[in-house]
C-alpha cells in the first residue's frame, strides 16, 4: 500500500524539501479549486507518471477494502485511466476532480512541490494575476570612465543562486523554492514560498500571497530581472530585495537591485516592451516589423504600409475624400506603431505616466515690463497620466480616427517606443533612470 508520509522539516540553514506534506486546509483547497478542469487534470496526470510517482506519493489503496491487513494497492495505470476518463467526460466537473484529489489519492495533504505547481499553473492560465516590476542588477564598482562592455555581468545559475539566497534569509524565514521555464517566453522562474522559522512540521501552513514571490530571469538578458515583490517597503520585502543582489554577486563583482521605469500586469508585456530584459525597449513601434520578420527581402527594402486590409480594400475606400483621409491615418498609425499596440494582443499597459519638463513660450519682455538683459525660462512641470485596458492601443485607435493625436508629428515615447510606463520628458527627449 502506498501512503503519504509526513516528512520532517529541513535541516537548519537548508531550504524546505519538495516532499514536505502540508495537510489540507481551506487555503489549500482554494488553491486546487481555482484551476480549470483541464489544467488540474493535466497536473494530476504528471503526478501519476510512473517515473515521478515517488515524488508525489499518491495513496493507491482500494477504497472498498475493510481489512487493513489485506489491503492492496490499485495499479498505477488503472488510476491514471480513471483520470483520463474524467478528462474525456463532460459530466465530470472540476469540483469532482478536486473532491477525488483531497479524499482519495492525496487525502493526507499535498507536498510543497505540488503546491508550487498548482500556483504556477494558475499564473500561466491567468497571466495578469500579479503586478510585475522590471529591475536591473546594477554593478556597484562601476567606473565613470568604463564602457558598458567592460562591466561584469551577473552569472545566473538557478541552483547556486537559490543556495546563496537561502543562506542569507534563513535566520529570518524558512523557504521553499520552485524552478520552472516558461512554456513560450524566454524566462526562468524561481518561486519563493516563505514560512516562519520552525522546528516542527505540525506548525507549517500555507502562507498568504504576500509571502510568495516570483523572481523571473530573462534567458538572454543577464543583469535584468522581473519580480512581483513590488516597491512598497516592509521588513521582509526589503530583506528579500537586498538578498537577491547579494546572492548573485561574486568577488570583485557586487550588484545592487534597482527598479526600472516599467511596471506591467503581464510578463508578455514586459518582454515586449523591454525585449528579453532590457535594451532600448525591445523592437517596438515602427521597428516591430523587423522583430516580427515581416521584411523577408532584407532590412533595406522599402516598408509597405498597406495595413490590415488588402490593396483592393484601399482602392475601394478612396472613392471619397473622407475615406482617403481615413486610409492615410491608418497607414500613418501603422508606420508609427508597426505590428504592436493592437487591442487584445495581451501586451497592454494599463497605466502610463510622463512628467513633461519642456520650455514653454512666454510673453515678450516689453509686455511684462522686463529689461532686455533679464532672461527668464518658463519650464513648468506637467504630469500626463493615461489609463485604460491597453493605453497604446487606445492611442493608436485615436490616431486612426484623427482624434487627439497627430500620428505624423507625435513623439516616439507616446507610441511606447521608450519601453517605459513611467518617465520624464525634458526638451522633447525621454529621460530614463534605472533603464
């Protein structure tokens, strides 16, 4: 008979093991119940894989056995087949799968690896669950005269990073770590689940969402990091933020974690606007046609701004002067935004804010009673904040409609080319701190 065994806590200074069982509670049941039927069954079938079953320790005992001395385990393939039938049956609902999990195969509870996989799957299914911050690992020993190519870059190895991070935060908390690769984006995830230090497994409970953090490392951009720790200050968050930079540092290459000027609801948005982690905002706006491979004949070919419609549609729409203007605005919008800023593309920024510090024209000195040698610069500070489900898609729509924005003359930062959600514009140029 296969039974789940309560594992002891990790040795002092070590992270919590994957096999440590958390008894079922309202919190763990909610964690299971929030997944869709398809996602939950896909996870369960991986838990019942013959090569991984020892890690997940399902209870395979027959439910109709009354004599414990003669208890026999169900064949693993038989249990898998039952879950496969659930997958194909429209009469079986997600709640039925949840009930079976908590009453049959994992009635003693779920281990920490299963908890992490359930949470991670929910993140994949609902990409806008968290608010993400793009940050950089800034080299502290940077010389003012050195070039960017001469700066040491962080070396990220997940297991070594976790070991170093755990040694730094262990006096305050005990943690479980989960590593995963995003299925479609070039990102490596580290999920941190923080528990109060304890010597008895009975005291271990699933922590609240404020004690579960994701650190996301872009594969092709060392020195950049996405996280959901936020920028608010409390003791634990401050400790985690400072420990990240220390854990990835090495002798003669010390780093500091600095927030950038980009926050977003989805990682897809961050990857789009920041590239694989940084640079000049990725290939955005008019440059997106190069990143999307739309120019098959080479980089020097003339851009064709025919738009989403066919050439026939363009001809039909030019029968009246008004339609010609509409086609012209649409082509201008395509030239400024490229293939991006499309409603429903999953890359929307819900809020952008720019601080404008441009010189404004002033009245003639004579009209204001000033001497000729007196000089005055009128540079007011104006904050422009735009909000919506997809700010830049909304601006593109307004350009196409001829409302509010002149697509031909508007600056690049209003199209998203700057790769920031918060920035300062001075003398027409976007200034960024922290990249």
